[in-house]
């Protein structure tokens, strides 16, 4: 497998481990600068801010398309992989809330009765609501809003161009906030949990590879019932009413937290394509 990595992966604690493992196991790879909205890949040594050269004229770094290619690091890189037909490239299938939320029972979901609507049509009739995009686009981070804060933001968003990543037509989800004890991320390949990480306790960020067995058992049970694609990430919450699915994410652009990055690389290298 030829690995194409977004340079921004360096912000991840596991990035050094990933690179070391690729090098140690002689897996071919390259780091690139994907440019959003252009589907252009730039070499690491090109500085667009201090160059008079049009980026369209900059030669792209060489990528061996005669072998299987896997990308890691950003949604921009994923869309480039898909547009160029790289295989396996990445998987973005079935990660939208309106798709995956219908595959499990409402009792399995953190927000089973969430309202899905366009930003311009959203009616905020709660004191507080959790708001996130319906699509797994990371167009904006999900968070809890009060009515005043959301209404002020909504007015600004409605004025945005339809070319902006967030605009009046962006589909969003509004849900009643839930008290969450812990949040755990699992990386799943070919229907099997590969690794995972606790990443939040209450409202505090907390990374640990010591995962509650209950969360593991719950996740295993849910992925036996349905999976969105061959490689994805699922986040699970522990709540006062049991374990719940928070969301699904793109494997290629998800944060590692305290997950075992070597196991992630090995699972992709052994992927049944």
C-alpha cells in the first residue's frame, strides 16, 4: 500500500509513531499539502504565501498510482482520493447521521430523537441544544448552544454564500443535551475493533488506552448488526441510561487520541480489498 499523508497530521501525538512504523516496516509513503476546494496537492517545500507562482503551475509530488493507495489526515485529502479513483483511498460512505442513525434501534443512540433541518429553517425551541452537521463533514464542530448564541450565529450563517462550507442550506442536527460520563473512540476495519481510546471524562479531555469493557462489548454488538463500510470510526458514550452511539467518523481523518497507531497501520496493510 502506498500511503499519502496530510502534513497536518503532525499535529497528532500519534503522527511520529505512524511515520516511524511506516519507515520501520518499509511501507512506501509521502507527505503532501492538499489545498482545500482545488483538489490540488503541493509538495512540502512549496510556500504559497511567499511565492509568485500560481499553484496550478506547481508540479505535484510523485504518487505511484500503479499500486493501492491509502490516504490519512483530512477530508480534503479524502475527496481528492475519491476524485482520482485511488483504491482503496478512503471510505466516506454512510457516515451521515440520517443514514447510520436508521440502522440501529433508537435506544442505541445518544440522540435518537434529534431534529434534522437546514440551518436557515432551524427553530431553536429549547433552552439548550446540541448542534452538529448532519453530514460527517466537520464543517463545524458540534457543541451545546443556548438560544441567544445560536440565533446570533444563525443570522450570520444565513448570509453566507452557498460556496461557504457552512451556509443557510447546510443540514444540521439539533438534540437535547445528554449528560455523558465518558466518550470512547474505536477504529474498526473489516468489521473488527482494531484499537481504541478513551478521549473524554465528563467535560474534560482525557486520553487513555484503558477502555471500559462495557464500551467494548457494546461496540462489538453494534458492529455485528451493521457497519457503514470497510474502515470507519465509531464513538461511544457511557451515560446514566447505558452505552450509546455518539457518531460515526471517517477513518482517514479521525483523531488517534491514545489509540495504538501501529495496529491501525497493520490493519490497513492487511485490508481485504
